């Protein structure tokens, strides 16, 4: 039986605005509800006559006839007349059997519901069937409720929308907007919320950099104008990344001020307004470094050039005031950066800027390249990150004590032996270790590597266990090669082969040697000479040589990290070896060997896994899985491989990998109420990840609001790699093995991919704990610019 309609018995509910079927919720559900006089029979059920069929859930027997191809079809698109609140109640009661406010393939409801048709004023009904249509119904009802609608006329086509089109539309028109933040008087309440804050203090605190008095005064005025915020405004010292000072802020965490611009206050004066940016989502509610690069690729595909440009403006601001592009814009990240992508990000955006004001565009790009040069010299080729003996750069941030942003029990297993040694509880030991009362050199070494893992972005993985700060990782070398080529290309092509620096800092010597790094008195000042492209191309060519010398393994046809302390390669097989293709530092022969001999080690049903199962090693209770190891797949690794393969002419391989990943995303979207998570188990094609803190982007009610930043971007970028036929096949959830003609029988597929056959329902049910009746919810091809990719 269709959910009850509660409109007046003598009138029809009409909607004559004929909005586009797949328009956004604000357009589709906007406007007023209107009624007209109804015909007698249309409302006769209100007086006792109800021709509808009885309910078909709980103890009732399902005897409804299946729809057949010869069933009568309406000549006009079908539309339903729906009471929003009543239908939400019925859908959840009937279909949401696990109580998580989502309709997924694991729910045990009948997956069938009758809805009253709009043409009959709800008198006649029609069945909608299946997880996808019912979950879309729930989502549409939630959106209608958001817009204050009590009754709606809903197009059936909206419930049966092509899933690829629907997800792409939601990302472009809804998710990016929901993930957008600003740091100013209007945006502070949202951006200051920090799920990682364990101090118990929830009132917002903002740290303003030294040298920005107008900004500090602005926030003090905000605190006065909005006393309910209890905003605490603090000004940082001139050197805000001093490790002792940063540790002193552990119990006083706060958001870091970012770039602003002056606007009219509509009173004849000026005020300041924050430049908007996009956050990753879920527990990551601040501006992040490498997340922002991949997010910007998605924004560029969707036409949000100015949003991406603003994020570069924030990075320029961070380099100027905080000394680096920060891991994230919170006080506890002041000592750490993340993988560097600024040059490619800036060049991609520059090539899409409005060309009506090229001088302003050039001035903007100049600021970005100048900031990248400063970051390169003062962070990536400066000690302690630089190893002068080999010339390799490492993730090796400063810092003291235990990282405060982790979950409360994250380090318990590490700290327990030390606490027992001193006869203290873990909490007491942690406090004394952090304040320096207790000295433990071994623990200092552990946290040195732990901070390096977090700076690498790959937190955590057995690839970096207790050694990350010593590794010249292949990914970082590839990224710095790209920096050098990009900077040289920009100087030559855009700035007439010379660039003067505005900030004064020391230029690291080239080529690096232990002797040249030992005597900084001989280092040049950035303002002592202009920057020329030739030097940067020489740096790139020299780096390519040390990558080949230290990281390339001819016999294994793969790049590896190099341990600068043990002076040997670390033979963990990582998919980041393919970042050399993205950067362009692999030769044609090396590329061929990577693709013909090594790609198959990482390619599974759902795309590329982070590392091989052999390198990860066996998993047990004492050695649990890590989220950046096999079998997990992450958007950055996919995008970098797609772009790299295309760059070297292997477009078919890039398309195949993009298809695999988008197929996995689409099946999850269809089967699990529109979910777009942070990462996937690419072997099981599952977002139900139990490694470390689980998954992000999955804890929502009724309708997904944000997705997850770089996963949103991967979908939009990935679609640009697919042909029309591939896109249609993904929409139909056609398995990659079927589509590419390599279909294996279930047993062979299981053997090939190290898992049971990839049926989403069985895999999801295997993942869930079924001991309880209720499962608690757990917490275009981008237009790669010729200039940024040239050498």
C-alpha cells in the first residue's frame, strides 16, 4: 500500500512548473505547494473507499505480480504524488532493517514500494523496486524535507536516473558546495569544529600569523561583534614552527588564519572576507595540502576555476607566513608539510584562467612560482629533509612528543611497555613524556618516523614502519623532479627566462654535497641573482640521474625507496613507483618495463592497490592491516597512474584502470545509498574498511551530503578517460572482466584476485557483523597543460 496522503480530501495536489527532471534539489523542490478542486472519485478514499493493495512487508506474503515487458506503459513520464514525512517513515520502517538510516543492499526489506501516481491524485499506484530506486527515493525525500516541502510531485525518472550521471551531478552541484569553507566572521563556526580535538574545549580559537596586524584586528572585532562565539584570537610568533612552541599548543589547538581579501562593507568602508576553499570532509575539516591538489583537478573538470585558484592563494599565504604548505591548517600541523604539488596545481589553473586579463594571470602565476621556489629551497632541499650524501630528499619533519591529532588510543600499544617500565599508567606516562620529564630516546626515534609517515600522506603503512624519516621515497623524488621542470618551464615560457625573488632566503647549493651543506655561510641569497630556467632544468636532469642510481631496480623493473641510513633500497613494492610516469622522469624503456612487468602486481578488480600483498606481509591480531597497504585503493594513486600512463602513450591502460575504479565507485553508489567514501578495499570492491580508524564519508543519514574530497575528484577526472561505451557500461555496473573480455569463472576470478567472487551483496554481508539484528553505523582526464608537462 502506498504511504497515506494527507492533503485535503476535496482537492487535487498539482505541480505545473515542469522543472527539469534532474535539476538540483533547490530548483526541483523550490516554490510553493498549490491545490486545485478535485474530482469526486479522486478523494473518495478519504471517506472509506481505498482500492489500493495491502502492505507487503513484515508478516504479509508477497504475491505481487512481476512487471513484464508487455505491461501497459504510460505515454507520458510517470510522476508520483508523495507525502514527504509519511513516506520517509514508511520507507525506513519497511526497508531500513539495520537501522542506519540508509537503504543498502544489505538491508533485508522487500525492496518494493507502491507510490500513488500524480495523474490520479494518488488514487492509483505504481511499484518502485530495488535498492537503487528505494535509496534514491529516501534521498529525494530528505532533500524535499530540507526545502520545507510537505508534499511533492516526484518524477519516476529521478529515481531511475543513470547512476553515473546522478553521482557526477551530485558532486558538481552539491558535494563541492557542501565541502566549501571560509575563514572569516561568517565561516568560523563551521570551520572551527574539529573532530580531532580531544582537549574538551569546543570554543573556537584562531591563530593569526605575525605580520598581519589588520587580520588580527579583524578577528578581534569579530569576537566583539559575536560574543556568543567565545572566539579566542591569538597572534603567532615570527617563527611559528619552532617545535617547542608547537608542542606548547597541544592543549590549545586552533584553526590557522588563511588568505583574505578586502571587500566593501556596504557602508562606504572596507572589510575582510575569507577566500573560500574545499576541505576533504568527515573528520578532516580544514585545508589540506595534497588533498587540495586532487580536489582542484576535480574542481577544474567541473568548471570551478576560481575555487581552485583560491586554494593556491592559501598555499602562497602559508608559505609566506608559516614557512611551508602545511599538512593541514590547524595549530598541531605547524611543523609538518605533505607531498608537494603546488607547481602543477598552479600551472593547471593558470591554463584555465580567463584570458581577458593576461597580465593579472601572469602576476598570479609569478606569486605561485616564487612561493614554490621558496618552499623548494627552504623545505625540500634543506636539512633535515635533504640527505646531502645522496642528494635525495626525505619526509623528515620537526616535532616533539606524541602527535595530538590522532585518536586517543592510537599509540596505546606502543606506549604500554614504556609506561610499565616506569610504573605508570599510559595517560600518566604520556603526560610526562610530552613535558620532557621522562626521556626515552627509542620513543623519540619512533615518533620521528611516525611524524614522517604523516608528512608523506601515507599514514599508515608497513612500507614506512619505523624508517620513514630515513627513506628517500620514490614518490617525493618524482614530485621534486616535476617541481624543477615546472619552475624551469614557467620561467622560460611565461617570464622571459628570468624571475626576481621578492622574499629573502638562502638558496640551497647545487649539486648537493656534505661539504657544501656543512658551511651555510657560502650559500647565496635568493635576492642576489635572478632565477634562470637553465639552472632548474639542470637540477631536474641531475635528479633524474640520482633517481636512476638509487631508486631504479633493473632486475625487478620497478622503482623503490632508498634508505639513506642503511644505504640500500627498501624493497617494498609501492604503486607510487608509477608517479615517475606522471612526472616524466622515466625513460621510454623504463616505462615499458613498469607497464609490461610491474603493473600487473598492483592491478586488481577495482583498480590499483597501494602495494603488493607480498610486500605487506601476513596480517594477524598482533600485526593488523594498515590502510595504505594492500588491498586498499586510494584516489591519488589512481589519478597519478592514469595521467602518467596517458602521458607516455598508454591510453588504453589508463582507460582500463579508470574503468575499474569508477566501476567500484558506481557499484558502491548504487548498492549503498549513494556512498562516496575516502578509500576502498579494491579486491573485495567494498567501502566497509576495518583497517585503523575505518572509512570516512560513510556516516550520513538518508542522503549523502559531501562525498569525500579526492574521491569526488577521482570520479569526475576518471569520467574524462572513459569513452561513451565505457561510460554506459559503468552505468550498467558491468564488471571490468566482462567489459574487457577477460571474464573468468567465479573460482578463477577468486584465485586471480585473492578473494571470493566479487558479488557486492555477499562481500558486504561477509564484512558485517550479523550477531546483532541491528548493525550500528561506523563512524577528464584532466586537461594536462602542455607547459606544465613539458621538459
